[in-house]
C-alpha cells in the first residue's frame, strides 16, 4: 500500500476513535441498591401502555427487585393517564385504559416512589416505511437466515427493528417446545457511526425453515433514546471488539437521580412468510 494511503487510513481510524471516546464507568451509582430504574416506552399502537419500575442491583447477577404500589401517571397536556401495577407482574404498570401516543405530541411522566418524585418527558416522532427484509438461504441446512433488515447507519433517521419469527406451524416442528420454534431479534439503525459498530464481535446466526412467519416492527427513535441505545450496544453487542472502549453509565432522561428512560415511538408493522 502506498505510504500516503497508509497515513490517510491511520488518520481516519484515529478520528473515529477520538469521536467515540466515552466517559469512565462510574461504579458509585451501583453501590446503592436503592436507586429507582424506570423503563417507559409508549407507542402509537392503541393498547394499554406499559411502564416498568425496579430497583438497581448491588451485583449484575442478582435477581431484579420490582417496585410495587408506586404512583405513575402520564399526561399530554389534555389527557391524564393513570398506570397501575398488577399482582401477576409486579413492577409492571399498565395504563388504566388503552390509548395510542400521537405523533408530534409531548408526553410527561410523573412517578412517585416513597415520597420521592421523578419526572421526564418525550415527544413522538414519525417513522418511515421499512425496506424489505433481505433473507438468504443455506442449502446445506435447508433453512433461511436474515442477511439484512436495514443499514446500521443512516443520516436521516434512527430506528429500532424487532423481528418475531414463528415456525411452530411448519411440518416437523409442530410439537417442539416454544423456544425451539420462536425467536425474537433486534436490529438498529443509528445516525452516528462507532468503530465498535463496524468491528463488533461475532454474533450467532438464527436459522429458520421455509414457511416461517416473520413479523417486523419498525419503531421511530428520539435523539435521547438513540444515545441510550448506542450506549447499551457499547456495553453489550459491541463490547469485546478490537477497539473496545472504557465502559460507562447509560444516559438517562429521568430526573432526581433515577436511572432508565422514558421514550415514545410510532411503529410500522409488516408481515412475511419465508420462501414466499
């Protein structure tokens, strides 16, 4: 390789590394097992919306301790939606009535736990119609796998894709356990590029037979939630690459010292059958 191209390549890699530098991981936040963690994700699907409350863990391997009997409400400036937890799923709060989050509206969250109040807000962004999923066929196994759902980088929008695979109705698979005939896959498109995103570690491929039902959900992503996803991927799927960086806390848009996120999305749903 000519010298000038070697220098250009080195400069490009250094620039990417400098852009992707992250703050040192702060363990102090995890030494206190009494920090509230909020997971709130509204969508424009007409349904009972869900918000999950739990405490932070002293150790990553500890069981999750969910928070019950908290006060949880969401309002959009006109309507007030009360959320209640259930005895079947502790810490999982569902809106008392179904509603769909509207594109362009801002939603305000209020959570009260042990006389401490946590606040957040988010706005619903529109989502574009997804491209067709690209499948590839492995003739040796007589099965398909997903080659591409969407580009990992786009300057126009960030998005989350959740793919549900179900081949329980296919011949020779009808009497198998649920975990052997279903899969749930996540794919992401972000408006920022990270070197670990390009050189991420190997990930296992999911194979499925012809006739598999494929349900694709594409969700819009707010700028904050995009930064949260990027940090989460750096801690999980992208961790362990050649260009791994120091780990750091996930960002949050919850006030008063809570962790987690409150976001909202519009969604497009598409259905496929593998091989048709």
